[in-house]
C-alpha cells in the first residue's frame, strides 16, 4: 500500500530540479512553505518569521502572510458550506513553545507531553505555518473534533487551500505524535493536494521525495553524488 501511495511522489522530482536547490529540495528551505520540521530536524530559537493577524474569529490568530491568506480563504469556503470554524493557536515563539511543553510535562509527565506537545525548536507553530482549529462554539482541542461536521469538512477540504492534517490517525509511529485532527499545516496548494492524495504523513512523503530526487540525480550523472 505504501509503495502504491508513494507513486504520486515520483511525478514531482524531475520538474522541481529546474529551479535550483531551494526548489528541488523545498523541505530544506526554512523560508519556504514545504520546510520539514520535527524532532529530528529542529530550528533555532532565534528563528522568527514575519507574521500577521488573520481576519478570523478565534484566539492566537497570527500566521505568515501566505498561510494567513490561505486560511482566510478556507474559512470563507467552510462558512459558505454552512461550517463555522475558529482559530485556537497559530504562531508561537520558541519561548512560548517551551512554556507549553514544560507545563505539560509538569501536569501529565514526559511521556504524555512528548505525544502531544512539540519540543521547543521542533514545533511547526514556530514556522508561522500551522494553526490549531476547532468549531466556532468551542476553544478546546480534542481528537473528537475529527468526528464532528467541522472536523470532517477540514479533513476533506483543507488540501484545496494548501493545508494538510499534519498528525494523522494511525501514523503515530511515523510522526511521533498522537492523532491531532485540529492541527493543520500550510505547505501550499500543489504539495497539499499531492500529500493528501498520497495518504502519507509529511515526514514519509518528504523522505520518499528525497529518495526519488537522489535516484534521479544519480541516473542523470551516472555517479553517486556526495
């Protein structure tokens, strides 16, 4: 199944090479929208993206400009379908993430904390590209959101606006986090549609993308690149 899903990754590699390494390997470009961040690929506490407050209802609304615009577009589409969403948590600084992590460790223990809260420096919220969303009538975050009308709408439509459900159900061993149907990550419409179609978590999608890109380069140069 994974091999079949990975076929969609292959279609992108060759075309991306034409635009330079930032385009060919967008997961390495921290200022791009496809940058991969997790416990293995962390960023400095000094990284602070330029953000703006979204024109939406809810809490902690700041995101990067491209992500904020896309989120506003998505919320408008949801409203047109009779689905009302609200923001809960957007951009977080390194220090804010550290406070949240330490608070969770103190209240629930390190094992639970590591399942739900990113270590400072490994949070997508620090990139300004992630938003926790929920129903307009609630500010709490729960896996039950995935079974609600609002959660199902987000799961089925977020990719059309450049977002993915970052921490999918059943992919906990790969992502390192429990299922979070409320956490959406902006990666741009082209990639979001491809990742959604593949059914893979971003971590695995990126790994397969790198593998396919490397194989393509070896074939073209007939030598193993350093």
